[in-house]
C-alpha cells in the first residue's frame, strides 16, 4: 500500500479515537424528579486524599459531571433543615465545594426574605420612626435585624465550619425607605441615577488632572443628576426626596428631647433642605429658615427644638436615662453648664489677665462647677462619676488655655 494511504488511515483512526474520548467525557444531563430542575456540577479529578477543601477548590482541575439528583429532597431548603439537606447532597456524590455554592445562596435568600418581612413596617413609616412612640419601636426593629443577620451567619458557620465567603450571593439589602413613597419602577430609576452620579464623581476624583478641572467634572455630574431628578419627579416628589435625604444626613436621628409629630418633622426637613450635593441650593437664608420653623412650632416648642440640637444636651439626656435624673434637673444642669462655658470663654480671652492668672481662674471655676454638679447629682448614685467620664474632653477644652501653635500663628499673618 502506498504511503499516502497509510497516512490517511492513521488520521482516520486518530479522529475516531478523539470522538470516542469526547463521548466518554461529555457532560451528561440527569433527568430530575424534582419538578424538572436539573443539576450538572463540577467534580474534582484529583485523588480523594488530595481533593481541595471548600476554600481552595477554584484552583483545582474541575470538569462537569452529574451526580444523582434524584436522591435529594430539593424542597427541604424551604423548611430550613439545612444540615440534613447538606448531608443529602454530599451522600449522593455532590462535591463539597459545590454544596457550598448551592447552599450559601439559598441560606442568604431565605434570611433576606425574613429581613424584608421584618423591615416592611419600618419601610412604610419613614417619618414616624423618628417620633415617639415609634422611636422606641425602631430600636426594637434594629435589634431584630441584627439578630436575624447573626442567625444567618451562625447557620453558615454551622454548615461549613467557617469555610464560606460573604461575597457569594450576599443577602439582598433592606428596602431603601427614602424612596418608598414612589412607585417601584420610578424608585429604581432614581436609584440608577444616584449610582450613575456616584460613578461619575468617582471617575472625576480618580482623574489625573488639575483640582479645578476635577471640581468642574464633579459639578457637572451633580448638575446632570439634578436635571435627571427634575425630569423623573414631580415638584412634590422632588421636595419629599430632598427632605428625606436631608433628614438622614444631618439631624433627624438626634431629635430627642422635643416632641414632634411626623408631619412637623417632615416640614422642618423641607425647610432645612440641607442636601449638600445640590449645585444650586435655595437662596433662603438661615435666619429665614429659623423664622419659618419658629412659626411652625411656636416660641416654647421652638426653644425645645433648638435645645434638642445641642450636642451637650443630648449627652445630658443620655446620662439621665442611665441614672434616673429628672427632666427638670436635667434642664437646669444643662443650662448651668452652658453658663459656665460662657464664663470660661470670657476668661480665656481676657487681655487684662496674665496667662498664669487666667489658668488659676479657670482652675477655680472648674472646681466650683464640678462641686455644683456633684451636689446636684448626689441623690443619683454613680451619676457624678458617669458625668465626669462623659465630659472628660469638654472639661479639658473648656478650662484650659489654648496651646500656642507658632505655625498657625505665622500662617494667619497678612
């Protein structure tokens, strides 16, 4: 036989061999008995003693091969019987890395549904959760969310002894309560616009160019976002969106010490309108905003509102909850602390006194104030010590002369 004939025969036999190997190693589809769901999973070809763990399977030599899905009760994941479901998967030949890839998303989805259900009440009542009695209820909700997430993590730890990663199909986020007043499709469009603005701003900040150009690119991104909001939302919806963003950014969560209705809180947020991302903020002055809020609340409640925004007052409120201090005593001591702070400030800036004299006066004023607080809190055991710990930084800054800074002094020179 001629040489070309031998060559053709050899090529034909090699082709048959390749086709045969491909047939043997093909991915096989196993008919499922669980409502038509078919699973084709990777199996490790390394020896059993060298097979990878849950964490190092990505570097292994994997190929697709089926396992006996008919031995698994696929409805079990809906009952929360995770360990038994895991053991059934392993028993029918499913590799442990694949078990993790199946179960982690299912566990996360299960707890996401429970979180969504628990958050439904909060999501539907945006302004109410900042006002009593819902404010106290909000703390219960937050603890409930934390407990559910802790339960989810504990479940995954029990199933995989720490060999799982949070990046695998993480739980769905809680509802964005800022947007629950909008139809879902419109809320999604607003969220997409926010994400686009964030991406453009990040891109501008990462651009290797002059700071002035970076600021201009950021301004353009914010202007485009404002234009998109104006296009998507009605004036009333836009005002509500701004109010909700303002409240989260600045002050609504610290409104303890004043009784505001949900409607009043929403109206104050609209009046404040402190969305820092706005390119063209409203021209209303701070004095005009203050006058409008005072008109809304009346003089007495406006004074309570102003006091509630004071950080020192919020610290006194926290102390009163822990020690049983009454409201009248709380307000009196807070006012005395404000008065002594004004006295100390006057002493620090008194040019008629030397530095040594000012230090001596401040030391005496501090001792006098601490004794007054000690006597006032005497009926409440532990209250004075708690106040001292709480006000450590305030005491240091209020009753000490400012430390000289030659560099700063030089920079201030004309």
